[in-house]
C-alpha cells in the first residue's frame, strides 16, 4: 500500500495537514537531538522528511533512514541527493531490524509506528538497537479526542480526507485505512504503558488539541 502511494505521498501530506505536520515534526526532531546523539535512526522514514531534518539540524551526526517500502526509499534518496545531504536509506522491517544491539543513541518514528503489525515486537527491537541512555521519539495520531475539536476532526478525518486522498493518490483504500488505523491505535497513556513495559521510561505531549502525540522514551539500562 505504501509503495503504491509513494509518488503522491508528500503532496498529500502537506495538503491534508495544511502544513501543520511540519511543526510536529520539528518538535519531535528537537526532542531527539536534545542529548546530542551521534548515531540516529529514522525508522519508517517513508520519503525521508524526518531524516532530512535530523541531518540538517545535526550535520555531524550519522543519520540513517529505514523503511520496508522501496519506492518510498527511492524518493528519500533523491531528496537527500538534491539537498547534498549524506544519508544512507536502507530497506528494513521494523520487526526485525538489521542493526547491531545498542547501536543508535536516538530513534525517531513519525506516523509509522501505528502501521507495525506487532507493537510489542517492534518495541523490543527498538530497545535492542538503542544505546543505553538513548532516546526514542514516536510521533503519531492517537484516536481523536471526544467532543468539540475532536468531533470536527473526526468528520474531516473520516469523510473529507479519504475522499481527497483517494482522488489525488488514486488509491482510495489507503486513505480509508488511515482513519481506521487511527481509531484502533492505543491512546497516549496506553502507548506510554507499552513503552514502559519494553523498558523505556516514557512521557508524552499532545499537539493541536490532541490530534498528534509525541512519546519520548528513554532507555535507562546502564552502559
Ligand atoms: C505514513 S508513512 C510515514 C513516513 C514518514 N515517516 C513521514 O513522516 O512522512 C508510514 C511509513 O511506514 C512504513 N512502514 C510501515 N510498516 C513498516 C515496517 N514494519 N517496517 C518498516 N517500515 C514500515 C511504510 O512503508 C511508510 O513509508
């Protein structure tokens, strides 16, 4: 599905979020860079926006982008080349990462975690490849809040977005999947609990009336 929508993915991101996603991404990247990590993974990197931002703000760090959809990775490589940024983009499944134990000092995942088939397995892999003291930043769409802004957002998300997304991408199913997967996603406290279970000391903050959430997990294991 992600391979099929790759070509129109960036356009639709900007269009459907009216550019608001940019400020959420910047907040996630700044949280990831707070401890000056030297090795950073952007997992489920898609067309690479988070990896590009990480490399621009931390040019001295080694930034790797990983995703399991080759057409997404190809677009990410083209964008990095255009900007003159050196970022390896590698094909990888989040449930079985091809990286050594304790390798990365920060890991970001923007709007990718929700799609993983097994959250517990993904968190175990993330914990394995994270260096002690390292930081995991997960940016996601939690289920929309009830009432008020939540009701308006739910209408937009379930009616307007699938229609526009389907029309522009030519793949209506992909943009029906988006609201359906968001409704099924764990609430912010539940996800924080799952991250704690995996070994990350976790806090979170909500953006734009609870439309997006940033979970920050710290691996506390001694070096
Ligand atoms: C909604 S896109 C987000 C892309 C990018 N992070 C962004 O912020 O625009 C979700 C991405 O997750 C990737 N993905 C989903 N499941 C994955 C898995 N098990 N392993 C690696 N990548 C995965 C998809 O291929 C897709 O590129």
